[in-house]
C-alpha cells in the first residue's frame, strides 16, 4: 500500500447522471443487510453478544486488509482519517454492538423497528454535509414510510409496551449508523465504495480485536454450526460485502433518495425472521410491507431541487 500526498484531495461529485444505478446498488446492499437481524438473533442463542459484535468486525477487517494489500491501495489522505473514524464508530463499532446486545432480549421483528428509522435518520444527517435539498414532498413520503414501517413492525411484534433497555440500545444504534452511512457515502465519492468500508474496518480493528479477546476470556464461545454460520455471514456479508454495494449506491446518489431504499429492509427482515425463526407472518405484516415499499418507491422517484448532490 502506498501513501498519497496530503497536498491535494481528489473530491469526486456524486454520479447523478445515472441515479437509477445508485438505487439498484442500494437495493443490493439492503438485500444483503436484511439477513443481519434474524441471523444475529440466531447467533446470540449460543454465542455472547460481545463476541458476536466484535468478532464479526475482526473477520471483516481481515478480508478488508487482504483486499487493500492485494489491490495495492494508497493510504487515505491525512484529512480522511477523522472522517473514517466517524464511519468506523458508526457501522463497525456502534451499530453492530448495540443491536447485538439488544437482540439478546428483543425478537427480530421488534428489532426491525431500528431499520425502519434508519432511512429518515440517514437522510436528515446527509442533508447538510451532502448539500442535498429534498423537496417537501420527499419528506412527506419519507415520513409516511417511517410511520408505516413502525406501525407494521410494532403490531407484528405484539405492541409497543414499555420502553426497555433494548429499545434505548436500538435507538443508539440508529443514530450511530445514520452518521456512519452519511459520512461513508460522502467518503465513497473520494476513496471508492469498498475502499471506504475497508479502511474503516482496518481503523477499528485494534479495538475490535481487543474486545474479541476479552469476550473469549470472559465467556469462551461455544455454539452450534448454524450459529457459527450466522456469525460468518455477519462478518463476511453484513460487515464487508454488503457495504460494497451500499456505499456505491450512496456515492452515486442522491444520498437522501438512495437511503430511502432501506425502508424495504424491515419488510425483508421480518420475512426472513418468519422463515428462519418461525416468527408469525400475518396479514398485517404483508399489508404494512406493501405500504412501506410504496412509500419508498414514491420517495426515490421525487426529483430533488436543482443543484443538489
């Protein structure tokens, strides 16, 4: 790997000339991420949450380091490292650990509420740094989509009830991921999609290795083959390959619009939860899912104001 001079920084604008390509890349990333919640729920049945949340990042970091070395990628500019730390804190450390601990008590359907809030949170965070200015109709469609996603996810999981510590962990995960997604989408325009997530994984790897070692000392991992296979998916796909497509889509942009594709993710996650975990798939889930997809479709078809990213 080579070191670039920090004298200049090549900033690439969003590839807005092919917005539909960004949406398809985003959809591919969402499809990969949609298995994360149910597979994490499977893994925590036999492995400790700290081990799952940290080991998956270590697996992804090994793959990322290998990819960077094999392709002889240049080191990021010095000005990029602080921004990469934001990405790492959001998607490598914050979201995986917080959701994993939450899923020790929350079921997969309830945790899908997190995914329902992420698109709106990402769009809000992306507006200022991304210099995107969605019209009012965009925000209306986004808001309706969030309400629809929350409604069907809450009903499917049996009601809101009282807020638990898991709900606060999930809320923290949403905030962390929103900043990681928005900053990562911007960095992907400068460093490349897979390079951004790879450098973020490498940057966070010392901390995640330490947490993995501590988790093994505290509770030696012992799981079934399916639990280990779930962990492997979380490390290889959820933490690594899925972000190739997701950050590519955000980089092509517009980021605020592409982020709304993730409104479909809770629908897919609850479907996988029904298939893999035996959770009930009701008519409410089907109707709510269709409403979410419709709102997401409206949001991504609304044109942004002139001069947006």
